[in-house]
């Protein structure tokens, strides 16, 4: 029984560390340790139930062990901010009035496309629509809308992100790499590698952010007949 | 808060008492069986073992194993059942050498199975 208890503690700890390392994308609405418990409990309850060669006490003691760990972690989390940060992590502010925080995205194993996807799920289609965007410690996405949000009917597409061109989207917008380069050079960015994100909507509005700097928006003239 | 502390303490106590009882009970039960197996080995080697002696050991084990199923892997119990049955059968046929080897295996199993319940590096990993 003690051996099973220790094995449960070890498995739990390893799973928790792995879930924390994997970042918020792997988590639903639960805190990381709650997800670990859900994963473990299902198996712990299932195996001794289905395998008659295993005494049921083994499963019960392992579940009791997980319960004890849960109670201890919950108490630690409630009583101390430091433990709360270690056990459940902290919210990540990935978008501010300055633009996208690429470092925070990287820490959560995400890129700009993941952020835009989460924004779309929340009903926002342009990076310019929000003042703040946060990935909560339970994996939820929270957003603070801009007060002067434009009601654009055109969805922005990514022309470049994380220092790379999005060639398919360049085709849609009928821009080539040289045109993008000359546009960003006019804005003081001399290499595509320095571009954190560049989007363009169907009205010609560009959202451009150099890595580590504040974003800017400006308009470009779209070629005739281009619409999306 | 008080409720969670009480439930946590209760769960810890259940586990602690359960673990202590398991350690005590499993070791005592296997020690008893090992002692009986060693007596049988001596009797088999001196060719004085009888079918009644072997049956007594097996019946004793049958009573014990009903409780043991809660703590010990059922496969381990089945293995002991098998060796004991063979020991009884060889004793009945007065094949003392074969019967002695079966009881030697049982004595070894009685040493090795409880070792699997100790808090040791090889048991945890």
C-alpha cells in the first residue's frame, strides 16, 4: 500500500510538472493540477475495477493518495501566493496597448497565429481591436476591448509573423515579398526577421509590430479588384 | 477549511493504518506459510511426510488466502496455490523428492513475495 502511495505521488508530480511545462494550450478550464488529478483518477479507478488480478485496495489507496495530494495542494494554493504561482502558474498578458508580447507567447509555447485564433474564438478579428489580451492560468482567454474599436467588416490576414513571410496570404493580397520589404523599410524595419507580426485587412489597414517595439497601424493602397 | 483538514487527516489515517496492517498481516501470513513449508521440506527429505500433513498445510493456506486477496496480487496467490497443489499431489504419491522441491519453491516465494511490499528503490520504480 505504501509503495502504491509513493508511486502515485511520483506519477502525480511528474504529470503536473509536464503539464506545467507544456503551457496553457494543453489545459482546458481546469488548473494544471486539477487536470492531472482528472487524468489519474480515471485510470486509477478503471484498472483495478477491470483487472481482477489486482486487489481493489490498490486502486482505493492510490485514489486516496491523489485525494490527499489534491487537498494539500489546494490548501497551499489558497494560503500562499508563491505556491499558487508554482502550482497553477500565473495569467499571461500576451497583448497590451504596446502590441503583442512575443516573450509571453513563447513562454506559453504559442505564436501569433495561436493568439489570433483565440481572439477569433472570443469574437475579435484584428489585433487592433483589443487593449489587453490575457491567457488565464486555467487556459481561458480574456480580452479587454478598445473603447474606439472600429467596426471593420474585413478580416485581417497575416502577411508575416515571427520573422517569416506568409506566402499564401501574400498571394491573396497580391503582394510580393519585395513590396512588403519596401513597406517595412519605410517604417524603419530593415529585415523581415525583425517583424513580429504584420497583418492586412480588406480595407488596406496594416497592423505592423517590430519585435520588442510598439505596434503601428497605417493604410496601404490595395491593388484593383482585391477584396476579402 | 476545517472540513478539508478533517477529510485530509481522515484519508491520511486510513492510509497509514491500512499500510501498517498490510505490512504486519502480509509478513505474518507469509512467515507462517514459510515455517510450514520448511517443516514439510524436512519431512519430505526424511520421507516421513504424509498426505494429511500436506493437506493440513494447504487447508491452512486456503483459510489465510481469503483475507490475503485484499492485499496481495491475485497472480501471486494463484502461483502459491499451484505449487501447494503439486506438493500435496507428490506427497500423496509418496514422491518425496519431487514434493520437497515444490515446498522449497513455496518457501522461496514466501520470502520473495512480501519483499515486493517493502519501500525499496526497486519496488517503487
